[in-house]
C-alpha cells in the first residue's frame, strides 16, 4: 500500500478512462454521477470490477485521511502516488 493525500493529483487515468477501457464506450454522465454518489468502499468495489473487465490493475492506496482508495491503471503502470 502507498500513503497519499486523499485526492492525489498524480493520477494518470480517470474514472471515464477506466469505464471506456472496461466497456468500449465513453461513460454516460449518469454512470459517473452514480459512481461519485457511492461511499468510498462501494466505489472501490465498482472500480475493481471495471478494472477487471478492462484487464487493468488496481492498487490499494491509503490516504492521509486513513481511507483506502482503489488506484488503477493498465498493467505495468504506476498507481497514483
């Protein structure tokens, strides 16, 4: 696990990028709004599912707030730091 600020600015990929990789189409605005409305624990579950579908990797990142965030990217890339 990595320790980072709650919302690192060093993330290369967005939720929209992950959705596109998982489903082959850009996300509708509603799909992202639903994702943002989830608790962090629930959001991590969805992110891990989308990453699995996209064949991307996920990494658990613990923020300075003590919350675990699911970082993601294509295999072989660095997670948010």
